C-alpha cells in the first residue's frame, strides 16, 4: 500500500499557498512559469485546431517523431528510429509512470536518488516494487556511485536517473554515465532517464544525455519533452526514446493508459520545430534569472551552490534559523509574504537539510522583490 506521508504535506502546503496568492505573496514555490509560448507556436496551434485533425496514431504524430529523431541525432549523435523507437506521451510524468508500470513488478527493486520527483517511488510502490533510496551528496547534490554498487542485488530491475536534476538544479557528468555503464554491464538492469530539462543547462556545460552513450542507450528508456524550454507545460506533450523491444512493451502499457495524445498540438509542435531560433535565447534567459537570485543573495546568510540547470535553486538557511524547513517556509509566508518550497518534501522520509527550493522561472520584477525580502533575513 502506498504511504502518502510525503506527498500529502506537499499537496497541503501548495493548496494553502493558493489562498495566499491574493494577498500579495511573492510565490517562488509554484513551478508555473511566468512566460507565454512563442507567437509562431501559438499561431501553429490555432491553425491546427481550426483544421480539426483527427489522427489517432497511438504512438504519436509521425512527423513530430521524425523531428525528434533528427533533433536527438544532431544533439547527441545517437539515432532513434521514429517509427519503432520514439513514442509521444502525455507529458513526462505520464511517460515515467508508464515506464515503471511496464517493467517493474512485485518484488523488483528500483534504485533512485533523493531528493527526487514525487512520482518515482510512488509508481514503484504502486506496481509492487521496492524503492531503494540513495541520498545525493551535499552541497552540490552529486551522485556517489560507490553507494549504488553497494545496493545492487539480483532483484535490481531499474535505476532511475534525472539530469538536469529536479529539484536541485545539479547535472550528471560524462564521468557519471561512464561509471553507470560499468555498473550495469553484464546485468539486465534497465535505466530510466528523466531528461525533462535537457535544454536548460548553464555555464556552457553540455547536457549529458543517455543518448550520448550507445551502450547505455541500448538498455535505457529516456523520457523528455520540449515543454520547459517552449513554455508549453500545459500542453502535456512529452516523448519516450527506447530500443524497439523496450518501446514495444512501453507502448502496450501506454495504449491502456492514454492514447492518442493531443493530436492538434502535436501537429503544431512538429511545424514549429522547423524554426531555427526556437532555442537560441532559452539558456540565456533562465541563467540571467538564476543570477538575479544568486548574485542578489551573495551577501546574505544563505549558503548557495548555483544551479547548473533547470529553473530551480536550492538555498541553505542553516546560518539563519534552526527551524525545520516546513516551519521556516511557513514563517516566510506568514511574516515576509514570500512562498518557497521545503526541500524535505522531496525525500520519502522527509529528511530536513535546512534547505528550501525556489523556482526562478518568474518575471524579473518578482525575482528582484524576492531578493529584497530574503536579504532581510
């Protein structure tokens, strides 16, 4: 039976914030972006809806799969066959849930790294599996592969990795994936790689996709989307990349869960992905916003390791307060009119590291106001 001791506090906390937004609370807890899609993408979507496409391909609009195949080949050199190895999904959360449902059964063990996205372990437990938790190392939330080696057993079915990392903004290196390849060599372990923020990486770092490593790609499920970079999260269009045999099993489960996926918006996205400038300013925009926070708080008492990707930043407040993170966050919303997220909500046992998470996908005005408030602490 699923234990909701972790997810319930997070839901309750976010619900409580919704009542505060009308009281001039600066909301950096919400993950919603303050941006709208490109005008050309909106136009393509409008035209697609007016044409009332009725395509019902359960695996996704083929021209979109072909565009994704070309994008992946250009970025990472690995080629996925758009007909057999790419599946359009209803966002990345659904893709993750489907992948776990398709391959994890009663008694299987799944290794995952915390802090982590809520649905990883919930889906493992729902399918009868046992999550095996490994805590990432502070202060930069790196992976320790010696810890992974220690917990692998003959029941290990899957390892879930996530980079750029939700919720800390850390990234996996090429060295990390080389170590992972050695660890799973000679086993039947499947890798599930959540690469939802693949286009948002800072400081000139390259996103190290599983697709850069052929030996890993041959045994992995990669889930991702364009929604973070194109500001279309509400569209719920993601994709799954996997070898044909794995894709076949994935597709059988997806067909039972959701099929087909939002065809008019798939068509609009396929048409828009021909635009050469679509990603040109994404990294610059989000890095500038991150720097408003990082530079604005450099003389504060927060300990900060700048996020290397995503649009989330972790702030350690250990030198400011001894309160538990949920109490600290409640204090901020009640007395300073700013909402942030306790990092403990991303641990199955609510580990308290005296850290908070903020979302900086907001307007510059909002971020400057947040800096002004946080510098008062």
